[in-house]
């Protein structure tokens, strides 16, 4: 195999792996959302916000601990959870 052929093979393989990881993440998000929706509806009789705004693709950058905490607090409020101070 020539170096150019090897490079083409590797880049194609990496693109395939990246697409597979994104598909797995989409499935995990969908399953998590559906489970949270079912639990909140059965336990509290509440409906969750729409799926699309919660799992936007442009929100995939790394977060700091403070940003992650604020996001979790916001989702907790949206889903009707209790607030506790740590």
C-alpha cells in the first residue's frame, strides 16, 4: 500500500468512526430524553420541553465546572426538580 493510499484509508476510517460516535450520542440523548419524559409524566404529571432545543449540535464545546453546574440547575428547573444548596 502506498503512503497516499494509506492516508486515504485512515482518513476514511476516522470519518466513519466520527459519524458512528455522533449517531451513538444522538441515540443516547433520545433515550435519556424519552426516559426523563416518561418519569416526569408518571411521577409529577408534567411535560418536558421540546427535544430539539435541549440537544442542539452547536452546544458540543467543552464546559467549565461552573457552566456545567448552571446547565444542570436550568434543566432541573425545567423538569420541575427540587432546588437544594450545596
